[in-house]
């Protein structure tokens, strides 16, 4: 596979000199040497014991101590294991698999070592009873997940839920009274504002780096490029120049108050190391996704019900559009939320609930904050006139219902026991449901050759989402042969015929 190149041909040279004046210094040339403003000349000193304290020359507004002290204890090291492949290893160094798309062609033809592989990332504790945010790509398809706390405790973690569309995952560890980071409002971040990235790059635990917000609402098309089938990815990243490297993924981006304003997710690099660009999922999206995963086990994705595109100068001239600050509706889904509210193809959306939507990423970010059934006020332009509409958002099934993952109970059928598949197993195997069989040798399934642990995902083209589906699809089969399709925990797919006399 030929990796996509980002920012191709661009070389950045960051020359960090002494160009920031943080004290009240004024240098004056004289025969006696340099003079500190407001002070008399003093002899040159060579020993640290004779140096002035620097504590008084750092303005309070850019003092990183408070934010570091608040955030560092709540950032954990996420360790993952993959049996038979997973993380990409190079020269004994663990590399973040999600960053592969940024590294260029140097990974072409590289073979992942056989056997158990290790992965590494970061996570952020957001509840003192053990809920931890990380990136989906950090734990995707992992066989085992552990976290190492800042106090060096090592705890097993379970996967509560994932959202590949935003690259967010939620973990849970069995612990109490853990340090946490509180949410900050990423909407209040301003370009040029100082932020800190806290994580575990290159297995260097509890690392803090500083930078500024370089841009907001940045779409780098990495989520869709890593999963072409992911049509509804949301990319409205906070771009910073805080140094982020492999292992930082899933770590905290905090403001100078120590509030969580983003989850560090990706870098843009042709070498695999930091090259001046890093990207974080804004906290406004993170908090909503995590809340959904905790309450429902699934993200409640709301849709406007329209296909959109960016407006540039050429497109605006072609369509006679008088503004570049908006998002163009290419078409509107029949009987969808936008259609029911009276929106039409050719309309230009300029705001959602008062928040400007100058780009597609801004519009998607605003809609992603809501759930199906929520109503939003849409400002739009039609034929040069400003209008408003109240749109009731829908889900992927064009319904306003919320979808909650059922806590499926185990069932016994024909002597075998069928259990629900864990979220972690589904993530690892790339499935959305199924029923895991056990006690095969004592059941009517023993003659098929099936082994304990096999996860049935389909029965004669009918999906098996939970254990109850086994009986539903098999109890009315009177004759002929049906095929049970599924996968073993090691990823081996199999088909088993069952004949009914």
C-alpha cells in the first residue's frame, strides 16, 4: 500500500532564538559591559551558587507549573498486546500504528514480527472511579490492555466503548480515588494561546511539552484515509506546535489552568518524529462521545440529513455565491431532518445554534455535539437572502431514537452455551456483534468440528448480534443444511454446516 503523504515537499525549520522578552531586561553597551535595567553593573560570576534566582522573571501568565502539576498525575501509560501482529516494531522501538499514514514510503515492504507484539500510548483519567479516555487507534484490535498510573501502579483495563469516527475510546480500571483532569471548553481556545501536551512519547513516562494553538477546526483527512469505509468521520482538530511523538496518542492537551481541552491524536511527519504539527480532538467532542459511551455503550451520532461541500472562490463564482464563509448543500436527503425543515440543495449554511460554520469541519463538529432528536437552529443563505430553520437531527436510520447496546444474556441451545461478545473482542476482530459458543463437546454442535470459543456472526446470511439470535435463527430450521459463519478469537474465520433431518 502506498502511504498518503501530507504536507509533501514542505520543510519546516523552527529557529528558536532569544526573541521573546519575558523580563524587564534592557541591554546597553558600555565599557563596563551589559547592564540590567535599573541596576548598577556587577562583576561577572561563574558559579551557580552566585546566580540570581530566575523565579521572579517568569510572568505568571505563561507559568506552566500549575498546569503540569494538575494534569500529569491524571495521565496514564496505556500498554497493549497483540497476538500474531499489531503494533509496528522497528529496531526494537514501539511505534504508534495510527501514525503510519504520516511516515511516508519508508515503511513500504516492512513486515511486522511474528508472535506477541506490544503497543504503547497514553490515556487521561476523567473519573476517580477509573474511567480513562484514550484514542481508538491505541487500543484497536488489542488482545490485552493495561495502564500504568503516574504512581507506577499497573492495572488491567477493559474496553467500555469506541468511536472510530472521532478516534476516541473509553477504558475502565478497577480503582478508587484516582486523580482526574477536569474538562475545559475548547471553544474558548484562541489561536496563539499556550497549551501543554502531556503523555508518554517513546515510552518516556509523564512527559510535558508546551506550544501554542496554531489553528482550530483543522481537517487532515486521516480518519477516513485509515478506514475508507468510515463515511461519517469527524475531523475538526486543534492544531498545535507542542511536541508530540509516537506514544503521545491518547494523552492530554491542557490549557494553562490545567483543564483538558483536547486529546492528542496525530502528528504530521515524513520521518515518524515530530516536525512541528500535532493535532488533538477538541474537548467539546470528546466529552460528548465519552458521555454517550458511558450511558449507552454506543455513540449517539446525529446527522443533518444533507451532503455538503466546501466553498472556495472558484466554486462561489461558478454558483454565484456571494460569501465564502459557509457550507454548501449539494443535496438533501428525502424526508431527512434538513428536508423536513425546508432546507434545499444550493442553500449555504452559515451557523448552527449561533456558532459560525465557515468550513465543513466546523459544521460537522457542531452537529456532532448533539444527539438524534435534538433540535438545532440553522442559519443559511438562499438566493442572497438570510434565513433560519429549526432542524430535528436524525440518526443513521433516519430516526430520532437513541440506540443503546443491550446487555445480552447468555443462552443455552441444543446443549451448548452462547455468551455475548465483549466490546474489546469486537474491536479486535472487527465485528459488531455475535455469540460465543462453549460446551461444544456436550452439545449437538460437536459433530461440526467447531471448537469452544468460536464466535458465530451469521447463520445463513442472517446476522447474529447477540446470543438470543442463535435460537431465533435455528429453532425453525426443519430440513436441509444451514451454515454457521464466524471467527475464532485469534482471527481465524470459519464456516460450519449443520444438517437438519
